[in-house]
C-alpha cells in the first residue's frame, strides 16, 4: 500500500502538439495519465507579491507544490511579460519552474525548462493581424505612451494610458483597426496598461488551446485552477469547467468584470488573502488537494501528513535546515538527533566542490551553524523535485536546491538515493550535488547541504 502510494509511473505520452512538446521537454515522464491539478497563474501581483520583499507567500506555495503536487500535476505561468522580462522576474524572485509558460498576454507559449516554443500557436495568430497597421493607427493617439521595446512583441503592441481616457480610445481604435481589415483584441490592465493583440490571442484563448490539445489526447487535467488579479486575466475565468481565484488584491477592472458577468458563478472566488496565499486558499476552498504548506507546519512529528513521498521528504528536510540556521527552532541535541535518524550513518554526501563526507559528519558541522543566518535574508527552496523508484524500497530523487543568503543566490542540482524506513519515512543513503551552471556560490567551498 505504502509502495503504491509513492510509486512514480514512467510512461511516454504521445499525441497532440501540447503533449508532444511536453514529452519532448521531458515533462511528462512523471505524469501518469491526466494531471491531477493544473494551476494556471498570472505572475505579477498574483503569484508574486511585490509588496513582500521576503516573498513569504510565494515560498509557502513553492513548498506546497513541490511536496504534494509536482509529481502528478501541472504548473502553468501565464504572464503579460515578454520572455525577456519574464526571465528577469525569475532571476529576482524565488519562482518555481513551470511546466508551461504562456507569455506576452497569451501570444507566446513554451514548454519545459528549456522553453520549447509552440510555433503552431504563433502561426495561428497571424490571421487578420498586421503589426505595422496597428503601430500606424495607434500613432494617431498622443494619449498612448508606448511601453518599452522589450515589451513589444510580434503579436502584442503595448502602451500606457490613463484610466479616464482608456475606454474611449479603446472603442475608437477597434473601429479604426476593423476598417483596416484587422481583427484585434484590446485589453486594459492594472488601470494603466493597454495591449493590442490578434483576436485569437489572450490568456483565455491560450488556455483554451492547451485544454483542447489535452482533450484530443484524452488527458484533460482532473481540475484546473486559474489565478489572477487584473484585466488581462479575466478571460481565463470564462473558460468552461475551470475554477478561478481572484486574489484579494485584485484590481477594480477585474472585480467590476466579476460583478457584471460572473457574480453567481460558484466556481470563482475572491480570496481574502493576497497573491500566492490566495491561491493556497482557493486550493482549500475548492477541495483540490492538500492546502497546508509544509512551511506552515511547526512540528512534523505531530501532524499526520497523509501523503508520503520523496517530494515531501525533501521539502521537510530543507525547511528544518533553514529553521536551524535562522534559529527558528530550539537549539537542542534532540533536534540534531532526530535529523540524523533520517540519514544512513555512513552514507556519503558529495559536496559540489567534490569533497566527500559521511552524512553524520556533515550533520555535526551543520549543528555548529545554529543561528548563523539570523541576520541575513536566508531562505531555501527546492524546485523540480522528481523521483524514480529503482528498487522495491529504493528511490532516486533529483531536485534543484536554491539558497538565498543576503544578496547571493545559488543553486545545486541534487541527487539523493533514499530507502524506505519503516514505519514513517525515508533514509537518505547517498547524496550528490553539482553547481547549476551560472549559480555557483562566491565561496565555493562554503559548507552547505
Ligand atoms: C505586463 C506586461 C505589459 C502588459 C501588461 C498588461 O505588465 O509587461 O507589457 O501591458 O502586463 O497585460
Ligand atoms: Mg497581474
């Protein structure tokens, strides 16, 4: 029974473009059939709270996702940002790697970490679209201030415009562009941004396209949850059979849309929590699966976690490790003893510098570092946890371990061999870390786990 719970099935899924692209990007290996949950979330002011320099709700979401969902669910980021500006946000914030990225307000779709583009989608957007004509017509409106060059994309022309002028300009523009033979969509977001896209584009259309592709292959996710805060997100809420959460900090234009169009729709909620905390709230509200982030659990021994998985094990270990160095747990020998009990005494840790040490020696070194990070902004999070059962009671677990300390951020690609420890967990048998290219620590021999 226990084994059945943790078993990861490896199965190639072929078929539609989306499925094929996901498979090519190496992402479907872990999913057996349909995804249990697909979260499609906006980034700015939805997944990312720009008013929270510590990124606490995002880190809570990350721990929840990697512990309970990563192995059988799909994470989709749907942002208005262009690929360059999306990349910039990823470098600044502790964002997980999504399975699918929808960028530039639903005009660009890529799959996997390597961001394989969906060229079929882009080609489809050429219908009744001519960027030059859009630029020519919009130049007639001095109230429109063009956004930076990096936000201008082949199927997205973007401006800033004051709220009081927006409505009137939008209606003028649609008329002008229609007369010139184009079929466009004009979207106003966050009380400031105006985007002009081909009619078939947008966050909603892009989501519908993905769902259609999953459907053709008989792999529609069991549940889909869309999450947003501003104008360009509203069309995601109109897609049939999806749950939706407007985060507590949603903009007026979204709340107005809701009041006028979807007030009695029980599948959409307005969360009382901000940003990623609102997403976690929605998971609980719609009963989509576990909704208590491991970050919110103080005592893992007391809580009955009913999902027993390598992902949960990894998330739990790094949280305990972070709390030890931030002095957020009591400094006790028992704490270190408990940690040690999860490690094979003579198991080996291969540090990214190449130095090898038995686990218990590493844990003794760690014990000495109690509270050394109280002054720093120190956080750990794991991304892309995957596991393969390679024996009756053995798993090979791989993940990307990120560490933020002050202004320094580093990442180690980590592989752990784990074996089952009756009755309640895993034993870490062997562990190997390598710097992720471009993410080495300044002091490359500094002790870490
Ligand atoms: C993001 C994009 C911007 C766009 C806005 C609204 O902020 O960077 O170009 O106008 O979303 O869609
Ligand atoms: Mg937003």
